[in-house]
């Protein structure tokens, strides 16, 4: 069985076997780009190793040695040879990129003998011992698990003794002493000598890379990013290119286009006389790639050419790692570059205009969920700002929160619902859990490709990095900037789009659709089959929704109108009424308010339809809390208040008590209210019709879809529909005006799905209320489930997603499918939509497309997401 592939044997399509890094190294070799020779050990070998108690599959090491022979032939160097040693890197690489999560070892193949050979061969002793020093440190840390800081302590001691700042200034003689101390440290920590046998080094390194698949941060990263734990990592063994051979050498990271804005420009950083992780670690601040043009013009030319070739070949923006050895360029990695939503949209549209990709491809290139970033807040451009510092604009968006210096604290406060900004010198993969729960990240060191920047962009979190003027004092939990002291818990704002940092909270604005974003969405509109509506309860939200492209309102909740302060007392009066007479009086007072509401929202949406749901929640939601009332009564009694007042309160308390329900979600609510108190729904119907008459007089087209909630049987629907039609007939009699409207129902009970054919005889439309349908199908009370047991269910992999966020296709979706089929069999023209939270979630939108709904309805800010998701579903 083949476990090892030379780079020239693989290609980009073999990602699952060779990992993304290996497959792309193979592809780059294949198309003739300068890649140091190497080979890849497959993910299959890794999975075998992890399953079979850490043993290599049979024959794997023989294949490794055979491949190593080929590398020796190509490079003319020999692994472990004292005179002409081959050095390699051993690099992890999974099918799905997990930047920095797993381990890589450079300069492997050095020992006390080969280092001399390397020195003699290159005539550069300092270089050779610098490699050896790096190798011992990296190998000991990654493979032997000796604390990184112990090595840093030694080197720092030497630097301060020598009075120098940078590693590359340490002379060869001192490096030799450092190496001796390093070896002694390993001996002390591990009880054995640093391995001198290069073959043993190689085997240990391969094991370490396999093992790194299951290190803590990789596991966390996979959980956050929903990556399958069974993919495994490949191992790439590659001959070294040396970026630490002087000032015509160096290492860099670049994107073929700007990953923040999408602008068509090379974007990246280069560090002279450095190796690998020096750039990412953010220890020295690198120079922008454009400067390479001045420093090493020949290399810059090669680089530009190569980037152009890569983009043309991959037809996408690439994220590249490269090294320059004495003026010669080597490509060490390429992958499709992570980018902000803004960049994703701009690049997709630009590439269509450049003729590189089709419109359909452009639509598939943008992750709908990611558009959320563009629909987020920015700092109000008209705000007068007084920045206290300026860093690099590493990830756009504005954030505000309390300063926190520690990822654990950020996590804790974030979980408690506090807004925090994580402030660090630099971040490492061990900080991920804190970044997840922070509003944004601010670092004092590191460039645009530092860990903090990459991670924040991936998560769509605002980030400012390399803000060198802030001096962090961890011991005192504060930072200072030009004399200002900012303590833990103080509020700051950061602007990831410009790099500015402000004290306190600054004014922010909501986003809008324009330019490339609008273009892309117009392409989405050309292909999608689903209409997109909004859930909106007032004219402002309706207007916002239209701006984002809504084609109607799929859910207007009338109870939100009942909650407003001036209306609540009237609503309470209505609820507390002892008889129908009194109730009608209160309802008459509510009528003008409701009419005004419906007038406003129908007008804002004109000529599109508005689905108006009649009153749904249990009535006690409008009343004061029982316990609070009891306390108030006790206090009134204690202060000998007016007995009449006390009696009134007591009556109220009694009524509240009588309305309390053991299980309100399944209680006296929805159409059951309309059945028991028909006058409530009659008032609402009247308000709708009167508003429509008003609009008709003004020649403003309006169409109301009157929706009856929580129906389980056609008899409920028939009865309430007749009430509504009766109100209409009354009004027609009074005014002589004729109106067009529809009556339908929300489908949110399993029984309703099963009897959908009967319901469809009475209903002109169905809207799947998948929030409640999920509750009633799974028997999960949402408010209890999300906090208490869903996280455990996710953790134990009983469920894949939170069913309230991502539609449960099998269960809830299964019922929806039954309902759709039954409804259409009875009433082929019935209008079918969804109005649960799922209506704005891409995979749920896809499901709605598959089962043939007519529209999805979601919150105004998710409309662009739904438009794109609907297009992707149709492609
Ligand atoms: P990661 O997946 O964390 O990016 P890599 O395997 O890409 O890890 O290695 C990190 C860096 O190490 C690379 O970007 C490159 O700079 C350096 N590196 C890896 N292999 C080699 C090599 N063969 N020659 C020179 N540098 C290398
Ligand atoms: Mg890399
Ligand atoms: Mg409901």
C-alpha cells in the first residue's frame, strides 16, 4: 500500500489524502514553480497510527527512506552526511487548513557532526550554528515537549550579556555556547541526550506531527470550525530553503490580493535574514512586501510573476509562504486565502470582471454567513474621534468593550455576556478561547499576518495589531500609552478598518448595501428561486428590510405592538376585564393604535404583501409578575396605605395568579386566544381592514395576509377565518369599499403538518413557524434547552447542530416535507414560506429550496445572507 507520495506524484485534488499543504506543494511542483523537493506521508498513515496504538503502518518507513533517497538525488545532499548534509523540514498539513494549530519542525538532520559540515559547505559558521540552535529549540519544544520559554530565557540572557537586540546579531562562538546550554537543558529536563541520530530525529518528528492532530488547541480549533476529527494530518518532509543566510535571504508571507479590502495588490510581509516562524511569531516587525522591490528587485520580479501564475492557475486569491535563499525564490505553501467578507465580495466581483471566473462561481465563492460582517457596525464617520493610539488595521469592523489582558478572563466575562476587548502583546493559538468571546482584539506587536490578525479575520472580529505605542504591564493589569493609563475593566473602542484605538465608547453606525455587494446580490437575485421576506414588526424595520432587498414581510408580530408603554395599560385593562362588555371597551381603545401600526407597516412594504399574525402569546406575558405584586402588597400593608388601593392590587394579583400556567408554551395562547375571546381577533382584523381602506383611498397598494397562529385542526382555522370574513363583511357594509386579503395559518405543531391537506382547504397560505415547530417536535423548550443541555448534546455529538439555529432536516424538516406535499395535493396554489429564525440560516435556506417553499423570511439584517444562500441553493 502506498503511504508516501513524492511531490511530483500528487496534485491539488488529493487534499484528503495529502492534506491541503501537501496537495498544493505537489500542484506547484507540477506546474513548474520553484518548490524545494520533498514528499508527503498520507493522512491515511496518520489515521492508522492514531487508531493502532501509535504504530506506523507496515512498510511506511521503507517508503519514507526510498523517497528520502530521491530527495538526496535531486538536491545532491545526503541525509546525516557529515560533509554534505541534507536538512529537511517536517511539516503537518490537514485537508482543511488549521493555521498554526499543529506542529512543524525545521532544520532536521543537524547534529554535532553535520553542523560542522554545513558550516564548511556554506563557509558560514554563524548560519550553520543558527540553524542548529533553532533546530534544538524547535525539536525539543515540539517533539520532546520541553517548555519553549526555558530556551528563550537562555538566549535572552546571552543577548543582554552581549548587549544586542536581535537573534541574528549573535556571533557563531556565542551560538555554540548557547547550543551547549540547550543540550544540557534537554538532558536535565528529559534525562537523556538530545538525539544525535538523524534517522531517529526523523521518526520522532513524524510521530510528533501525527500526535499533534490530537493536541488541545487543534481539538478546540476543530470544534469551533466544525472540522471532522477523523480527517487526520499528513506529514510533509521537504528539503530546507534557508532564509537565514544573510541580507539577500529572508522569509515572507503574502496574499495575492488584499485580504482586508480585496484590492488587487500584493499584500504581505517579508523579514530579511530570517526563518519560518519568525514572521508569524511577531517578534520582529517585518517590512511590507512592497519594500522588497527596493531591497531585492530581482526577487521581487520573480515573486510578482509567480503570484500571477498562481492566481491564474488556481483562479482564486492565494495565501503564500515563501523563502528567499541568497536571492533565489522558493515557494513553500499556497492555499486559497482567508479573507474578510468585504474582500470576498470584491474579489469575486472583480474576478468576474477580469474574466477569471463566471458569475455562478462568484456566487459560490462567498460564504453567506460571512456577509454578516458587512452587515455589522462601523464607527460613525462623522464622529469626532480622539484616538489614543494607531495600530495596523488587521480585521475590519468596530468594537467596544472592557479591557482584558488574559484569554481566560476574556472567556469568563464574555460568557457572562460582558463586552470585552482582549489586549495582548501578541496572541498565540492558546488564546483562541478568549478571542472567540471577545468583541475584538488589540495587540502591541506583530504584523498583518500575525496570529491575532489571521484568527480575527477568520472569525470576522475587529482586530488592531502591531500597536507598538501601547506598553502593556501584565503585572499591574494595565497598559500605558503616551502617559495615559488604561486599566483592566476600562472601556475602549477599536476600529479594525483603520487601526485606531479610542478611550470609551464611540458612536457607531449600521451598514448599508452598495457597490460590489449590491452587484453580487443582484446576480444572486437572477438565479434564486426562493423569494426573501423579512420578519418585521414596525415601519422602521420594514424600511431597513426593503433596503436590504426584502420582497414582503413574512412575519409581523402584533404582540410587540401591545408591549409599548402607552398601550400596555389598555392591554392590561382588556385582559383583566370581568366580562365581554368591558373587554370590548378596552379593545375599542386599542383599535386606533393597531390601525396606525398596520397602516405604517403596509405602507412601508407597499406593494409587497405583509403577513400579519394575530395575537399569539399567553396573556399573562402582558401582566406584572406575581411575586413582585405580592411584595408590593406587603409593602403597601406595612405602610398602612389606602385599603382601596390594596384591594385593587390584591384583585390584580388574584387575576395574574389565575392566568399563570404550568406550561405556557403549550398553554392558553395562539389561536386558542381567538377561540376563547373572539373579540380580540375581531378587533385586530378590523384594524387591518380599516388601515387597508385608508391606504386604498391614498392609492397605495397594500396586501395583508392575516395569519392565525398555533393551529392544530382545520376546525379552529375555519371558525376563526369565518370571524375575520365576518368583520370584513361588516366593514364592507359600512364603507362600501372592497378589499383583497388572504387568510392562512402558521404551521408550528406536528399535528398541523400531518393534517396539512385538511388545513390547506381553508388556508390560502402556510408559514412554517420553525422556532415553535422545533420546540414541539423535539419536545425541547428553547429557553431551557439552549442554556442547559444543548451544549452537552453537541459536546457528546448526540446532535450535530443546535436545532434552533440550523433546521433539523430529518425531524422538523421531515414534517415540513409531509406538510408541503399534503398541502399542495389539496391546494396546488397555496403559498408556502418559513418565518422561524432558520429562514436566515444558509443550510436551512437550502433545505427550504429543496422542499419547494415559495419564500423564506428572516430578520432584516439577514436578508442579504438569505438572498445569497437561496442563490447558492439554486446553483
Ligand atoms: P504552518 O502550517 O504552521 O504554517 P508550515 O509547515 O507552513 O507550518 O511551516 C511554517 C513555516 O516554516 C513556513 O511558512 C516556512 O516559512 C517555514 N518552512 C517550512 N518548511 C520549510 C522549508 N523546507 N524550507 C524553509 N522554510 C520552511
Ligand atoms: Mg504554513
Ligand atoms: Mg410560534
